[in-house]
C-alpha cells in the first residue's frame, strides 16, 4: 500500500469516518475502495483533490510530500 492510501485510511480513522462515508462522497462503489487497498488499481489518484477536501487536508500531505496536514 502506498503512502497516499495509508494516509487516507489513517485520516478516516482519526476523524471517525468510514470508507463508506468516503465512497459515498466520491460517488464510487464500496468495491472500489477494496480494490484500492488491495492494489488492484490506483484510480483513487484521480480523486485526490476531492479526497483532500473531504478530509480537510492538503493533497501534498496525502501524497507524502509534506507532513503538514493543512491546506
């Protein structure tokens, strides 16, 4: 699992949100998240800006380019 997906999962846990909350927000199937976690595809990368907005963090943080969460 890459750092981006690790940080997405970590933020969901810290914020008390679920994978289902995120998939509903993105309007993708719950199966998509499972595919991301298993490494079958990395289509989540096209949603990085929306995911960052949902989680209230910067895209750079999700990508592992900085440890600062703020936008």
